[in-house]
C-alpha cells in the first residue's frame, strides 16, 4: 500500500511542474486509458449507483450502534 501511495505522490509532484496545456494533455491521456478498460468503467458506474441504495439501507437508527464499532 505504501508503494502505491509513493507512486501517486511522485505523479502528483510531476504534474504540478507541468504547464496548463500539458496538464490538459495528461488529463486526456488518463481519460483515454479509462476508455480502454470498459469493465473498469462498468464497475465504477455500478458502484456509484449502488452507493445511494446502500446509504438508504445502512443509514438507519437500528444499525447506528454498529457505526461506533
């Protein structure tokens, strides 16, 4: 997990050094990478849809004691 965090930090630092135009290109590249993996997109969309349902189910007074565990 730490290695992943370090990688993210290094990427963020490199992006901070880019011009606005270069950052826009990086963003486009990232978007194109996402589009190459439709399963990941489907998983992300499904997760977002499910969040609201789970919020309704899990956010209730009967289960409030479990929130403190």
